[in-house]
C-alpha cells in the first residue's frame, strides 16, 4: 500500500512589528511608490526586542498542532535561513518548548525553497515509515540578516512563520502532498548569498571579525539575474510537476508561488497560462518571508475563504543555492486561523 503525507493542520504567525514603506523611506534613498511598483510590497513584519526565529516557529507550530487536533507528533523539522544560532539546530528546542518530548528533530536550509524541500523531506519520513506524523515549520527572522541601509534588499524581506502537521494517509485523499519536482544550480550560488559567518570566512580570516567587510554579514543579491532565474526555474518546475501529477494547467484552481516579488509571480503565472485571479498573493502585507512565505499565504487564503476544500493547488518556489521546487495537492477540509 502506497503511503503519502497528508496535511492535517496548518498554522501561521507574524511578529507584531509592522514596517511600512514610509518607515523605510525615512532612512533610505527611495520612495513608497518605487518600492511598491518594483516589489508589490506595502508593508512587512519584523522582529525586535530579542524576539528570534524560534519564537516565531513555536507560535506557528502550536497553532498547527491545535488546528490538527493533536498534542504530539513523531518528528519536528524546521526550515530556516535565519537560525537563532549556527549551532545547535533549532528544531529540538522547538520540540521541547511545545512539550513534544524527546522526539526526532532537525533543521534544514534551502532559503526561499525551504518549504517545498521540507515538505518533500517530511513526506519521505512518512512514506519510509520512519514517522507517522511530522510537524514541519518554516520560520524566518531574516530582517536581522539584511543591511538596513541597503535600498535594494531592505524593502523586500519580512519575518514570520508557518507550519503544517503532516500525517500518514492515502495518496488519493484531499491534503495528500506530491508528486514533487526539485532542482538546483550551485554554480550560481553567489548570486544570492551571505558570505560572513561560515567556515570559509573563518578559515580565511582566522576568526578575525574585524577583517571581514561589513557588507559580508548581510545578504548580497544580484537582483536582475535572480529575477530572470526565478521566473525561468519556477515556470519549468511547475510544468514538470504538473506533468508528473497528470494535471493540465487548466485544472489548477490556485497557484501559490513563493512570495518574492509581485512581478516575478505575475510573470510565472502568465508563462504558465494561469489567470491572475487564480494566484494567491499576500506579498503586499508580508513581504518575502523566505521559507515561511508559502505557509503564510496558504493560511491567509484558507482562513479568508480564497482557498476552499477540493481546490487543486500548484505550489512552486525558488531561492538561494540556487534551488527550486514544486508540488501539488488537493486542498483538504481543515480549519485555519488567519495570521494577519
């Protein structure tokens, strides 16, 4: 009997701090109109006062467990590119804070593709019989890794977390995840990267932090190249996963792309032949929340009635690495609270 990972619960959470375009314009050489026209973003959330990624993960994870009506799972997986610490992984702490006991728990990093890669990883745990249920969380406090004086990157990224409880089930039932299409191109890793803090920098400088250029501690982004790669890769990956699922584009009810940039989302949808009204969008209020992006938009749409039981959903993402991935599912009948 074939076993699939099935979504049993969904939860999301945003930190209370709102950063508007007007707030950014007070310290950057830009305008509210320029930011919105180039990115589609009006506001985003940001941590402060010592709040960090794992705090967001615990909030979202707790909501997902409540939505699923369960108090325990067999494993916790956290996807993040903005960990509280380089070591140890954060998932064991999340499991402990949620009272889940000494279960399997680990992190994974795939930047903005992290939620799709994490879904695939958790589906593997379930299909292999390693776990019957998994709490998977995408959580980011990435605003802490962005140069606040950089007018290119500072307006784009926001903080937040989204989580799903996955259970063992049948591939034919609503909520079953898959198939998947995953890919990468490490030859272009430097197009989107944070150079400081890793073993390469430490080896070169002999741990001499004073020798590291300030900008290396923050994200660097080759914007035009990333824009082109994101459109091409998400389009190709979407078509590949639809083919594997035996779906035509016309059968897709809801298109959920990683919320990186409104122009990227519109271009991918246009290339796929998906009408704008079938795309789920929250980038205007949340910004680019990396691995939390997709569960945040799913939670908001499900809570608001835009995403209904039985809808055929296409999910696709692209991020640093370079990495990309897509999957599909028929939306289940679950109750979800809005993160906004």
